[in-house]
């Protein structure tokens, strides 16, 4: 099948791209195209205008900004995966990125495109939710900033402003202490859409006691969610403590039934993956302290 007819625009600046998007409510942004192009081919998406931002230098790159690591929207996922800055300061994102698609898709797919699409199984979106990243748009209202819990509403449904252009995602730098991250997911094949996923980050003090624990679950419902495992703070993150905290945190977790997996399976898988992600994060933090 071929895409429906559309106008193609390659703007020379962010301002020109924003103007093009604002001028037509049926316009769409093209960056990596790893999701949009197949949707166009199957006519699941029929924009009147495609605004290609893939070559805009102002939308590419990774940099430090105060206590944040800023990843610009058109930065390739493979670039983020190779980044020493991401590996050092945002270890959970570094742990999540290898699970995003396959090497060819990461070579073209962008960080901003994955977030903007709003797929509940997207690994980058889950990492952003766990860490409390901020999602930044340029729109008619000027610069707008969204927390993940206020941005992801449902499958491919987000709070993106009409005619807005996602410019960057800002991740908090790692906290002080011994930091470890863990990311686990289950899918029919590696690189396919996950049936359930879990991302965790923990901070240990010099004695190996937990001072902070974060956990998020993706792929089981309409959007990625952060769950409360703060009761782990002050303990040593024993397997028994992890299991008890996960059981309490995931009680009442909303999961969906679909042709890929039942809600019951997703709930059980999410619990097991959460335990594994927290244990992986604990072990990574302990290993960091031993170096």
C-alpha cells in the first residue's frame, strides 16, 4: 500500500518548522520515521503536510544543563546509547536504550519521536516516567513543559499542544551516592513490543543501605506509570524486602487484555520484572561502590 498524498516541507530552522506546524492542524513531524513511515504506508496516518526536522542542528545533540541532561528531540537513539554523558549521569536511560527496537531502527529512530508517539510500551518513555524527566514543546503559547504523568494519557494519546514542536527531553542527573539502574522487559522476540516492562533506579549509601528507590512499569496499561517503593529506603534491599515492596506497590495495578497477552499474565510478569529490575539496580550500585 502507498501513502495518501501529502505536502513535504524541509524547514531551515526551528522557527520555520513551528510556523509550518501551526499553519495546518493536519501536519505531522517527520524525524526518524520509524513509526510514522509504516503508518503512512498503511494509511493509518494521513497528514496533509509532513514537516521534516531530521536535519535541524538545533534539534540534535546531548548536553548538560545545570542538574539536567538535555537530549534534543531529533537526536538518534543510537547516539544516546553511545553517549558517555548518558551512561554516566542517566544510567537508567542507558539501561533502557538497548531494548529499543533493533540496531537499524535505533540508528534512525529519535528520542523525541519515541516520546511524542506516546506508545505505552516505549522504553524511553518509561525511563522518563521513573526519573521524573520533563518534556519540552515550542507552541503558540511559547515554551511549554510537561511532566510524564501529565503528558501520557493513553496509547498514542498525549498532551502535546496542537501545532507544537517537541524540542527536547530533560532528564535529572544521577543523585549523589552509589547509583544503580535496572531495566527488564518480556516480548515475543527481542526488540518487539513488550508485553510488560520495568525500570528501576536505587541509591545506596556507603554502608550499602538504600537511601532512594524508584520503580516504573510499562507496557501493561494505557501509559507507563511510576509506582511507590519508598518503603525500601533505609533497608539493604534484600530479596525478601524487594518482593514485599513490589507486591504492595503493584496491588491494584491496571493491566489490559489484548490479543498479545491477558491482564493476568501482564500483572504477574510486571511483578517478576520489577523484582528483577530492582535487584539488578541494587547489584549495579554495590558494584559501583566496590570499584
